């Protein structure tokens, strides 16, 4: 896995390593050509601070690798993926902070308790003009908490499934990323 480091938390690496992944960490301004040169099975886009529109280089890189590899993004990575597809983001009046945010998984209708630490969100209406579909919704304010495009083998969540300490309700997302990479590898 190539992990684009936008301010990555160490437990993301631990979560991927625990599932048998060898991870090559690259900086936020790594180009698509450089990623292609590493020949990854998948690409991970990390969390990080600030306004997602402040990293146009990362957004450009993601645009250029969409469909080439399975891609998973967390927090800032979620926002970057959404922007790469043409969605919009906005600053929340009050950011999401803490380890007790209820999220509805729209595929299973189950509620997950999540850990969050961000000030920006993906505009739900702007997703209508993209190939992304919302997958998770925040039950406190109805903000978009996850997106995916099955055709492009890409998904992301706004919250932290790797939280430690914190709720582990969403740790299965790393398993979904592994499964996506295995299926892509087996179909190649």
C-alpha cells in the first residue's frame, strides 16, 4: 500500500500492518507518476489538519490515480477524494470532536460510534454531480460521513476507524480495503 501522508496518525499504519500490508509512506505532494512507479496494490489517503482545498497537489494526484488502484481515505483523505470527483467542502460552524459521534452506515442501516476531529465536511448536494454515493451519515447533524464509487474501487470516511483509544465499531473498513485490493489483484 502506498499511503499519502497528509498528517497521518501512526495507528493507521498499525491497522494496515496488522492486516498484512507493507506500507510505503509518501508525502502529501507526491505525484501520480511517482505512485505509479511504486506499483502499489492500493493507495491510502490519510487524515491531516486544515482546509482540504489547501492541498491542490494532492487533489490533482488523486484525480490522476482514480480507477488505477483501490483507494481508501480517512478524514482529510475523505475530503480530498470528494474534491477530486468535483464535490465541494465547507467549514462546519462547530467542528466534530470526540469519540462518541453516532454514524449510520447506509448499506447496513447499523449505527456505529465513531471518533472524530475535523472542521470541514463534504457538501451532500454537491455529490449529486459526481459518481460518488454517500455511504455513511452523521446522526447529529446529517453531514456526509462516507462516500464510495464501486466502479473506481474507491471509498472514504470522515471519521477515524483507526482510533486508539477510541471506539472500534468501524475497524472493519480496513478489512474492506484489503478485500478490495485482493479482488483487484485476483482480477488482474
